[in-house]
């Protein structure tokens, strides 16, 4: 199966209108506060660090660029062609292989795996945005991409993030400026039970090797100047220990 055209169009419209500079969208916080913290949790579980690193759902590529400073082979894929164009502009030297990809399309995923080989996969905040029926195909794609030797680091908003986001969206002044476009394009975060995530990976034949909780930084701030952070849960998965 592939994602619905409505879902794809929503992301395409969002990224077409988004400014093409790092930090311009709600979740695009500085890499040191996002992927940098995640790598400290991920790297101890990479038995083969020489594998390609894939940023799945890379958006405008801010986090992918950070990965490219650390690993010799890095790729970034996103459902939105407009997001990939933003990412390519941030990488004028072409160090990163950026590609538009529907990760629920089995043939496309197999083609990417044939190109990269088994990979380390980094995915931040993608599953909770998917329609429920599209989550298992996406996780199945991760299982193909990591193959036998790779690992995946996945971080998703927890159930506890939902009321925080709703409070922000329904505040007296309306949602913060960087959150408003998400809702305007119909990309309101979905409700995904915390217990659903490990079950999806188990069904795809992957083991949860490590897990924990960490607040996810955003680019918005509350009225008192405090950075808005959202409750999230992370896990590392692979074929075996």
C-alpha cells in the first residue's frame, strides 16, 4: 500500500509554504538538542557503525546535516518533494543522498535498501502523524531497511504530549506561530497509545533492544521564555542483540 493522497498533499502543501531555513518549523530544533541527544542513546547499540545512516522523514534536512558531520555515508528521505528540495539547498556540496520516498511503498523501500545495504535508521516523530492503517507498513519498511545488521532509533510523542499540544492550540491567542501551519494543513498530531509502538516493531520481526523517555525540544517558547518541550518515548530496535 501507499499513503493516501490527502496525507501526502497535506505534507507537500506544508513544506511548500515553510521557509527553507533551519529552525523555521515547530519541531526543527537545533541538532544539539535533538539528534545529538538521540545519538548518545543510539550509538551504544550500533555493532556495525560503518553502515549507512538513514534519516527517515528527514524534512528540511537540518538533523541530516548533523548526521553527515558524524558518519561517512548518510541519506535522507521524506514523503514530500518540497521538503527534499529544502534539504538539498542546505547541502550544496551534495554530501547527502536526499530522495523523495513513500516509505509505505514496498518496491521503493526495497530499491533504497538495494542501494544503501543494511542501514542504521533514525526516525523522529513520524509514526504519530500517520494514519493508523499506515503505521504497520512504515514499520515494516524500517525492518527492510535495517536488514540483518542495522538498528533503528525511533522517537515518538507519547500520549502525555497530546494534552500539551491541545493546550497550545486552544490558548487565548491561538496556537504559537510555528505550530499554527501544522494544524492549518490538517496535520494535527494523532492519538497513538504508547503501548502500540513496540507492538508494531514486534509484528515486523524486530526486537526492542533499549527504550526510555525524553522530552522532545521544539523551536517555540512559552510566554515566560521557556522552550516548549513535548513528552516522548524512544526505542532502539534490531533483529537481535
